[in-house]
C-alpha cells in the first residue's frame, strides 16, 4: 500500500485546487502526528512489564484507566497496532 502522505501530496490529475489544499493540510497534520508519536515512544524507552508498569492515580475518573491500566503499556500497544511508526516521517 502506498504511503498515505504520498497519496495526499500527489493527488490524481483533475483534483480541484481546494481539494489539493485540504489534502496538503491533512498531509502536514499526519506528518506532525507521526513525529509526535515517535517522540512519545522514544520518551517511554524500554518498558518491561510488569516491573516497569505504573498507575497514574486519579486523572480520568475511570478507575480502570486511573488505577489498573499502565499508560506506557497502553501507548506501546496502540503504537505497535498502527502502521504509523513503519512509514516515513
Ligand atoms: Zn507497563
């Protein structure tokens, strides 16, 4: 599958200017999100469950998310489940 950024930056012939502008803005946002998630993953670094796990304490009002779910494990699981880290920034 072709990278989504390339598809947004190289729209097919006949694409209207307003659509091209919107696609370019979307590509820029996706690029920023990729950089952000790469930095978040770098900030977490090595994380070995359960020894490195932690709870945030009351933040969301959801007892599971506040007291049980490790935010680092949750982030890493979502990060690995997406293709965002496999594509170019
Ligand atoms: Zn953890």
